[in-house]
C-alpha cells in the first residue's frame, strides 16, 4: 500500500495492508509519538490509596500513569502501555513515572512525618530486561530523597519468568537495597506461589478477576461457587502469609466485598469503594483527615 506520510510530506510504501489498515496505523502513530511525548511532559501520574483492612487507614498508594494527549484527551494506560512496551518507549516513560512518583511520596512524607505512606510503582518487563533498572532506581531514590523502605515495585510473574537470570539478579539487587517487590496481577498467570516464595518477593497483589468471588455471586448455584471461590482466596492469603508475603486485593468496589475480604485476613485493599485513582492532593486530604496511628 502506498501511504502518504503527513509527518514528512512524502509518499512512501509501508507495511500496512488494507485489512489491518486503520487500527494498525493508529497504533503506529501513537507508538512513534510516545517518546517525544515523554520529552514534552504529556504524561501525568494518578494515585490510588492502598488501604489497610485492619485499620481502614491509607498505608500507601499505587501510581498509575495517564497520557494527556493534545488531540485525544486523557488516555488510559491500557491504550498506550502495550505500545510503549513494544516500541521500547516504556524505558524512558517508566523512568519518568518512577521519579515523579518518588518525588510525590517524598512530599507526603514531608507533609505528614510519621505517616510512612509508601509508593507502589508498576515496572514493565522491558525495564527489567532492557535497561539498568537497578541503577535507575538507586539514582532516583538519591535524587528525590525518598527513603528506600517507602518504595515498592510491582512486576508481573511473566516479566520475571524465562530462561535468563537477568530479571532475578535485578530483583535481588533491588531487594538488597531495601526496595519492596510486589507481584502484580497475581491469579491471572501461572500463580506459582512455591516458585515465587524462593524469589526476593515481599507482597502479592491479587488481580481483580481473581477476587471476582467477592464481587457478585454466580446466579443459580445458591452461592456455592462464591463460597468455594472465597475459600480459595482465603487459602491463598494464608499461604502467602505463611511464606512471609503481604497481600493486597485489587478492584474492591463495595463495602460487602471489603468486609468479606477483611475476614480472609487480607492485608490491604484497593478499589473504587475506597477511592478512584486521583490527584496527589486527594491522598494528602485523606492523610490529613485520617492519620495512621
Ligand atoms: P494494574 O497495575 O493492575 O492497576 C490496577 C488497575 O485497576 C488500574 O487501572 C486501576 O485504575 C484499576 N482499578 C482500581 N480500582 C478498581 C476497581 O474498583 N474496579 C475496577 N474495575 N478497576 C479498578 P489503570 O489505571 O487503567 O491501569 C491499567 C494497567 O496499566 C495497570 O494495571 C498496569 O498494568 C498498567 N500501568 C499503569 N500505570 C503504569 C506505569 O506507570 N507503568 C507500567 N509499566 N504499567 C502501568
Ligand atoms: Mg499495578
Ligand atoms: Mg495489579
Ligand atoms: Mg490488574
């Protein structure tokens, strides 16, 4: 297909065929726009509270990136993180998110001394595989002045599994520095707790789909399926605790779910029931209204 490139005003042959056409093109345009957008500062970070189920207080926050696109408005990470991973732009973007998040967590610490609010930052596979993430983290902690103990990094199982020892070396080095490591989206992949327990991992984040049981009961089975699912979640929490891991459940949308989850002994919860992701001031407001004792 001959395709007219508006960017440089030249006609050129591209790989796009008619079938894959428009969607491919949009993806391509977004992907190539990512790096310059990082440099122009078009990204923003929102923060979602991580709530202790035992005391109802905010213990930490997850940082979630958004793209304030000049034409398409606020884009959710699902729209561009996969593209950023493919193109490699995730490396500079991820580093920017890390620094922005650590700087913010440092501000919360300054404003609320003793609050010990930690920041939990998502790390993409390519940051571990293709960049010196250990050096980047050390540099960012140094520059922002955030105590190492207040940084948690979230990675998925699939990002650390594989033939190479590189990710494990990086995890070990980060853990040795005192950074906490959380396994994100637990329950969607292999969910191999025996394997994970041998790694320098401190926490599990149960994916929203994993705790579906707490959302609604399956119709027509008298709640039996839900009861079984709740038992499974409870067992995973117990096993994780036995292995020395803390557990956070994602996607808690109402009080009933939060209460049933609390009964499993799960440590932290995150979800719209408590707060949606928002501006850093929202976290500060909560810390002011409800200080941790
Ligand atoms: P995640 O790390 O599993 O983050 C949790 C997602 O669940 C977030 O979606 C959050 O907004 C959403 N969520 C929170 N509470 C609820 C709830 O009660 N109900 C439902 N249905 N959803 C809830 P978001 O912000 O759209 O982010 C999507 C994914 O994008 C994240 O999933 C993470 O994998 C990725 N992501 C976000 N920021 C970054 C980043 O800075 N770097 C990297 N590598 N990935 C990121
Ligand atoms: Mg996450
Ligand atoms: Mg998650
Ligand atoms: Mg998830």
